């Protein structure tokens, strides 16, 4: 059984390394991610968040405005996933007390 676990781990690591070879070089200005941009003035453009965060969200902190106001549902979903993972870890790692220690 132990050999099977090691084999699965090695196969998974090989798959991750193979997938990482397809990434663009760090800082490549011609990569797809760096070439895409939203038209200026559209609500989804990053400059919209920067220019209007204070007046639309009524907060000085731009990060708080983006996470709480503009992307609130997305942030709520991420927090739900983190809470669920934390609860699962707690339930898996908690220790059972023996009968005489319970009171």
C-alpha cells in the first residue's frame, strides 16, 4: 500500500511539473494576461475602481472597497470555502476524550 501512495504522489508531482512548463515567463509583457485590458470607462476596468472607490463605497481604503463592495459575492464565496475547510480540519483533527475524562 505504501508503494502505491508513493507512486501516486510521484505521478501527481510529474503532472504539476508538466503543467507548469506551459506558463509564460515571469514578467513577460507579451503574455496573454498582460495583453488583455478592459476599455477605459467600463465598469469592469481597473481604473474605474481606482478613480471611483472613495465616492461610490464611502471608504478611504481601496482594497476594502473592492473586496467588500465591488466583489462582495465573490469574496463571500471565498470566505465560505475557507470556513468550510477550517471546520473540516477541526472535525478531522479533534481528539476524542476517554470516558473517565468527560464531565
